[in-house]
């Protein structure tokens, strides 16, 4: 597949700054000129928005074009998910109160 014209790498800033919305805008803006870069922009937006799910979706979008980069997106999704869990535990870890032993629920 030949590209009509290669697009600038500055298009990656949209999904980095605006997540899924920026990924969709950049995808639809450059999909006719540079479809490979458009797919990458969409996958970056998905990855930054949904971490694991975005990584899995990005994997399935890119696996035919470039399987190595598809695997990278999948692993980045898992890493971002782990970072999110660590941050949530660090923030909320000390704020979680144990249940009162006298608290009973009758069903």
C-alpha cells in the first residue's frame, strides 16, 4: 500500500494530550494520507484512556500490520494498569477502615 503523503509525528500529541478523543481526531484526520500512523495514533489514545482494555484493542488493531508493535501496546497496557493499581493503593491504602466487628447484616 502506498501512502499519498507521510504525515508529521506531531499528530501523536493529540492522543497523548487528549486520550481517546485526540486519538479519534488524529485517526480521522490522517487515515487517508498515512493509515499506518493513523492506526498508531488511535491505539495510543486507547492505551492512555483504558490501559489494559486499550492495550488489548490496540493489539488486535495492529497485529496484522506490525506484530512486534502490537505486543508492545499489549504489554504497555498491562504496565499502565499495574501503575494505576499501585497509585490507588498508595493513595487509598491508609484510608481504608476495617469493618466494625459489631456490624452484622441479616439477610
